């Protein structure tokens, strides 16, 4: 070949390469595939606390739920609802049916999908779920999430005789799982069939704690308190090829060192939270925990409903939340916190336009944040079973009148009162002092604050022993047979409250008159009837209505004063998309990908 021809051929190849490069230039919003030359697509996450186990039923550390949802898959799984929040879809069960008997008791029958596999290639069977649920219910296992099994028939018998046999779950064959329930609890599908702590356990792997063999989208390849590394499973049926091949979890407080810049970060520092709050379009992530003040209705002065209501109304919750200085908390509009699921079916709320013509000079209306999620609090705002917006000055005036009606005008003659707390959240003592200042200023009463150790606190809040047949309280005796000094009755106590599972009834039943753990001594026939009706009905709409009405009664009677709702925060680094989440800081990373930049 001549020199001219060689040069022409080289020039032609160069032009073709340039044309191809221009034709393949990604546009804004395109998804960038992982770069093979730089190794597998690895997603770094900074969230939660150090993990001590990856055994689903035993995990308690914050952030553990997120890891479990990537390692394991339940009968149902969480997928992206399109608004950044997770919704239910079929998981290891390809389908299910439900039948309800004349008494409202539901029986669910699940069919396990044929292609469900453990990461070592073995088939996932219905017996794996039976093993997991029986083990969780068994008192001898001493697992922390046992109450999730209370939906199943036979749970009380399991607790009494210590054998898992009576529990209402069985596997007629390898692909059929049958669960029989007490009533028709609406939370069963979300909390048991799609929850992190009820994932399947293979009978030969009941003691596995390192996540090496799993049935989810990932398996664990490195597990320590400092880091949990996951790699994509080769046997999972629904892998997203654009999602991360490797996910590396580090605790939120891990030191940076030479770590990869995290794509997802939770528990943001104060300066970042202030920037978010200043935007006006941010609200804290919902966490199913609320801080409240328990009032002892068995003893003066809080045996008087007017006194309890006066103390309730005398709190300026918005000012209190600001005084605490934690931007992730929100003033509590009710006893049930944000993030607790609401299971009734409701049409979207339509807001009618006011008919006024648009101002041609004014700029566009700022986009308002979408509802945090369809939870119990969001629905309560629509139902208006209890007022959520208050004028504090009006409330305070009414509180003063109630206190005067109770015999303590301007706080005159009010007996000595003590507020008890344990420092757990880092805000407990500060909150106690702010509350007592408010009660002093608004009601003229003096409440002393005392910090107690956990053991003393638990002893003071323990309900009195059951009455004996003759109507007298059982007398405690020392080992020598002498009568023990009775503990003084608590009057007020700050406490963090959260349900064992995402259901308003699970929290509200704390104040049911038959609950032996009810430290306040509160009893209301109307409240009990509504809670029992919510438990016994098969209709999610009816359950929801009963529970909202029950909360309204509790707020009126005020054996507990809700103060603030807990919250959280997170940041997804720029250039990433595909994240969705659930309350309590649970994040789903299967679809997180990098997007092409503009230009």
C-alpha cells in the first residue's frame, strides 16, 4: 500500500471514530452503565450503627433493616412507588389468597415462586418460612421481635407452653404456606409478610449470622462492626443490571479516612440540616417514635382530668421544638407518630381553586413538598377527628380556667409535683426543664425535675400488683418475711413511645384498661370499645376509623401528653437516582444508578 493510501486510511478511521463518539454522546438524564475498567459498580453508604449480626430475627441496631432487605426477601417485597416511597409487590410468593370466616379470622395461602433460590442454588421452600416464624415466636429463642407473631393463632399458647407447634403457620407442601390469623390485622402483610425480621430461615442455617447464604438480591462477603459489604447474588430472579454490583455499608459515625465518598448518607450534620430547613421544602423523614409525658391518673393531682388537660394545653409545642434545637423533630399533633402505616383505602384529596385570576407579573408558585407518606398522621389531617391546629394563647387561657376549676386558681395551692426522666435520647433533661418552665409561666405551678437511672425508673413506673380476692393489694415481703417499704407513686414521667410494629393500635393499646403494662392507670370504656372493635373488624377502613376516634378520646382525657415526634434525615449525592425508602430510615438501593451530566 502506498504512503498516500496509508495516510488516507488512517484519516478515514479517525473520522469514523469521531463520528461514532459524537453519535454515542449521552444526553441529560441518560443512565450511565458501570465502567468495567474501574471495577464493579460499587455504591458506598454511610448509615445506621455498627451491626453485630445479620440474622434477620436478631438484628436491632439502627440501619440493620436496610441491610436485611438487600440480603433476604420475604413473601412480599418493597418496590418503588414512583414517588420515592416503597410499595408492596409479590416477592418470594408469586401470589396469595385470603379467606375470612364468620368471626372475621383471616387465613392466607401463599404460593412460593418456582424460581426462588438461595444463593447456594437450593430452592426456597415454604418450610423455610415456617422455620423462621416458629423460631421467632419460641420464647426459648429470646429474639427481640417476637411480638410480630402475635397476629398468628396459637401465639399465646406458644408463650405459655414453650412449644412452637400451636403457631398458626404450616407448609402443606414445598410451595404452599398457610397462615391463620387472630382476626384480620391490616398490618400482617406489611409487617410480617414483607418485614425484615421475619425473613425465611433454612433449617440447616438457623445459626447463620454472617449473611453468607441468602435468598435476596445480594449476599454478604465482608461482615464486621466497621463495614458490611454485599455483592450481587447470581441466583436472584429479579436483578437490576443497572443497580450496584457491590454495596458497602459503613456506620453513620465512621471516620472518613480513605473511604470512598458515600452516595447515601444519613444522620446529616447540623449545618446541612439548617440549609435544608431554610429551603422551606424539607420535612424530617418519618420515624415511628414519639416522646410523651405519662401522667399517673391513680394519684393526685393528676387523677383530675381538668388538671391533666390544663398541663396538656399549656405546652407551646412549636416553641418547644425550636428550643430543643434538633431540626429532625416535629411537634406532635397526636399520640401516634408520623411514619405509622394507615391501611384504609382513600381517594386523593382534591383542593378546589379559589377562582382568582393568575397574576401575570408574579412568578410561578413554589413547588410544595409532597406528603411524607400515606400514614396515620396524614389521614388524621384529612379526617379531622381531633383538631391539629391550635392558637396557643387561646389554649393557654383555657388551661388556666381548667386549673382554676380544679381548685388551683393561678396555681395557688397546687401540691408538690415531680417530673421523672431517664437520659436516653440526649434531649430528655433539656425537654424536662423547658416543659417545667412553660408550666410555671402559664399555670403558676412548680414542678421539680429529677433524673433517674433506668432500673429505678422502671420500678417506679411498674403498675401496682393485682388486687387479691379480699380487695386489698398484695403485700410485698422481704426474704426475712418483713413487709417491704412501698415505692412512692410517680406523678409525671417522660418516655419515648414506639409501637412494636407499624400499627396505630399497637401503640394505643398501651392505655387499654386490660393492659397490665399501663403505668398511667388510665381506664375508659369508650376507648376500650373502640380499640377492641378495631382489633375485631376485618375492614381496614373500619379499623382505621376506630383507631382515629380512639386517639381523639386519649388526647381529650390526657393520661399522656404527646410532645414531639422523632425524625431523620438523608442525602443522596448528586448524579445518583433510583433511591426509594420507607419510614424509620429504611432505604432500598437495588436501582440506584448514575445519571449522565448535562452537556
